[in-house]
């Protein structure tokens, strides 16, 4: 039987984390190892884990980072750690994930090819927590009822993504420079360049709060936008440019930069803190074009 590990990345959400860990302990097919990467939490996470008995469990590996490296840095550290400790398959998620009891079993049953990425479905009630796009039809899938048993999609979020050690050996770990946002997209594009497919498995469900989104209609085009505070707008903008610089060629100028401008226009129409949204977008464009990675929103004076 393959050695299966889970990687959970956490930062200052100890109550949600304990719920996530309880859901992992209740899996019908238990993982051999749970790796928790703590992004230097300051809310008493370690004490809460100790009080709940997690630090005494043989299968539990708690690794606290010296600094907050964001989701991207946390997943990079966790995946590297899991593979180094013998994992064949690694299932990765955030601390606010609530996997159903059979989520891991369903995913492993579907994972027939070590060269591919497989993903659980993030759901909020009867809807997906965020819509997914089928690579075959270009159709956006928003409702659970519309999911086929397996769907090849453009990318899988780092919320229930399953990766095999052989693929990690070929393409490496997530890019920690992204800090937050689009690190999962970049990883899926990198995997796709090596021949991997991204397969969403309908029977593997993870409850997760739905993303706050809206549409912005333009002549001949409709943008699907996420509502983001300015500090997240910075990373969303910057990392879109990181992805485009690496994978899209001249579309960086013909598609990505115009799309960023339109998304800012949509944010100014639909979201508060307009001046901060402008500052965050401008900062993201500058750092994206200059390839400045890591945690940088504080350097631009963009508050949480």
C-alpha cells in the first residue's frame, strides 16, 4: 500500500485548524503521516495542539517556520518534508478545510496515474466554493450537481490537491516566491508542461467557505472577479504577472496587463477602499514586472 501523507499549512487560525485535524483523524482511509506547517503563528497554536494531544501522536509532524512564508512557502516546505520522510502520495490543504470522512479514500481510488495531479472538490453546500473550468469544453462548473465523476480542469487549488513523489521529483515543489495567490495555478501549469493532467474527483469533498465573487460585464466579455482586500489584491496582481512572464509570452502585454486594468476597474465599481485598491494594484504591477517575490505588502504600506 502506498505511503500517504497530508500537508496542512496554518497561520493564526487554531480553532479552524483543530477542526481540520479532527476531520483528518476521522478519515475512513487514514494517512500514514500528517505534516503541519505553522507559518510562525502567534495565537497559541502550539499550546492548543499540545492541549489536544496532537503533539503526542506518532503520526503527527509539527514544523513551525521561523517566519510567515505564506501559503506558497508553507506548501513548498511541507511537500518537500513529506517526500523526504517517505510519502508516495501527498494531500495538501489549508487549515480551514473540512474533508468529508471518505474524501481521502475517494481521491486515492481515483488516482490511477502518478504522472497526474488529482484534487478534491471544495464545496459550500450545493455549490463549489469557487467555480472550476473544464479544459475540454471551457465550461465553468459552479454547482455540485453539474460535476461529472472526474473532470479534467485548468488547475486545482491547494485545497485537497494530491501529488505523487515522482511528479515532485520532475517538477519540484511550489514556488515560495508567490507567498499567497496563484501559487497553485503556477504549480499546475508547471505540471501540465511536464505532461500532467489536473483531475477533479467529484466523490472527494472538502467543505470550505465560499469565495466572495462577482461578475463584471463588458461589451463582448464578462469577467469573473474575486472580492479581495487591498493586501490580497497586491498578491493577486503581482502573481498574475509572475505566471504570465513564465508561461504566456506576449500575452502578458496583450491579455494579462489589460485584464489587471479591467479587474481594478471592477474593484473600484464593486468594492470599498478604492484608493487602497489602486495602490495595491500599482504595487503589484511594479513588483510583478520587476520579479520581486516574497512577502512585500508591508513594504508598500498596504495594511491588512
